[in-house]
């Protein structure tokens, strides 16, 4: 077996893991409340009260969704006095949410596709 083929074979598990992790992120985004939370956090950090008001879901539900997002490593927290403030972990996630919403805008508005 040539070294080229050996290298290609060695990268397959990494490629599979990459696809698995990406699919997991998309599964988390597939929930309306979590998507609304991530959209709001894309505008800047916020506490649970602000996020609850922004997404219109009950506070216990918002807290549960934030816990899932935090466990998945998509959001981070910091303490501000007695408040817990949430933020997106990185800009890639903000852009991913924006692009998903852009696709929705195109489908709803019948806008032509573009790059």
C-alpha cells in the first residue's frame, strides 16, 4: 500500500468524527427554542431573564435548553454578581445560525438563491 493510500485511510476516522460532531451541532440547532436562544446570543451576551423574554419560552424550558447548549460546548457562562451571563462560544456558531435564518428568509420570501 502506498503512503498516499495509508494517509487517506488514517484520516477516515477523523472525517467520520468530524461529521458526527457537526451532525450533533445541527441536531441541537433543529429545536426552535434553542435556535431562538442562539440567535439572541449572537447579538451579545445575556442572562436567563433576557433570553426568556427574547424567545418567549417558559423560564424552566429556557434553563434546560441553555444547559444542553452549555453541555455541548456551544455556549459559555460567567458570573455577574448573582446573575449567570451566557455567550456564544465562537463566531462560527453565530454565522451558522445567521445562515440558517437567511435560508428561511429566502424560502419564506421566495427570494432567488445566490452565493
